[in-house]
C-alpha cells in the first residue's frame, strides 16, 4: 500500500510538471497582442505556481504548512482555469490552438479536483462509508 501511495504521488508530480511544460509551450504560440500578453503573464504566474507550491509542500515544516501549500496550488489552479477560459471566450488565441487550450482547461480542472480532494482528506472532513 505504501508503495502504491508513493507511485501515485510520483505520477501526480509528473502530471503537474508535464502540464506546466505544455502550458508554457501553448502560451509561447499565442501571437503578440497587448491584451493577450497580459493574460499570458497571468497564466504563466498562476500555472507555474501550481507546481512550485506542490513541490514546495514536500519540504513543509508541519502538516498545517503542507496543507497551506496545497491550498495555494488549488487557488492557482482555479485562477489558471479562469484565465484559460478568458482566452477561449474572448477569441484571443489562434483557431489552431483552441483544442490545446480546451485540453489545458480540462487538465487544470482535474488537477484542481485532486488538490481539493487531498485538502479535504488532510483536514479529516471526508466521511468514509
């Protein structure tokens, strides 16, 4: 069981890392536009913050500190969802990048759900039936 948990942690860590790399590659393909550039900056910050805080949690000094890093990652994922949605809805990305943006939005939501579930579990608020 312990090995299984460690495997899941490593898979999630790799999933977040691959997500960030894919997000940055996606952002680099968006042509220059003053408005789009501001959103790209926000997305770069929020998207990379997901991983940075997740990796920082590994060095947390307490359970509370660990939970706080997960909470920050969750908030960053929610912000990333917001900005990806804005890019889509405002038609600020090339047509050939729409599917990639939709994939990133879906992936961000899944990552956010994993963080939310983990936070609930850590706080002991999940009922086991």
